[in-house]
C-alpha cells in the first residue's frame, strides 16, 4: 500500500464461524472481509451508501485473488485496509491488506470490480457504465498510482 493515497480501514474480529476446526480462519472468509471493507468504504468514506448504489448499479467482481502470509486465529482483532490500485472508466482494482493485532500483514489481495447498470428499463442494463463524476472524485484520494 502506498502512503500517498488515503487508506480505508475496517476492524473485524475473527469469529468462531469463520474458522476451521483448529481455530484458523478458513481461506474464503478473506474474500468476504474484502467485500465487507468495500461496502463500508462506500458507506463511510465515499458518502455513497452501498445499498443506494445497488438500486440502479452494481459492482460485480470480475477477478479476485489473495496471498496468505500468516494465519488469523479465532478471537483475533484484525484490520482490513483498502486502497484503489487502478481506476478506469468503468472498473477499478481494490487492493487489500489484512493486518493482525500486532500489525503484521496476514494476507494481501485485490479485487477488480466493474460499474454496471442494473436497471432493467435502462439501455445499459447489465453493461458497464462509466463511474459518475462525483463518485470518481470521491474515489480518487484512495488511488495509489
């Protein structure tokens, strides 16, 4: 993550249901945490409530990946950090870091999402559409490149 860009951070506690039988967070949970961070980022940092955005638009993931460096264990308080690695006309790459309570990087990942029309009455239904200027301006401070 680049220090020049703003970073959004979401605190999460590793709950029992996120863990395998030996108390280590099961790998798909990281993708859920990434998405939780994205939703909270829209709500809290971009002043665009995610539930309102979804009334006429969507942000489907078209690519996502993660690299795991150290386990997160049941009961740990972690932080998921989000920055924007790329902002295109109608897509963006969200970069994530999962930090443990001791600030060690437990995982990194990114997701590419596409801004898409979801209104069935629109000519752009299920097609990519450019980000509105106001939303693009709100996203830009989190852009690392």
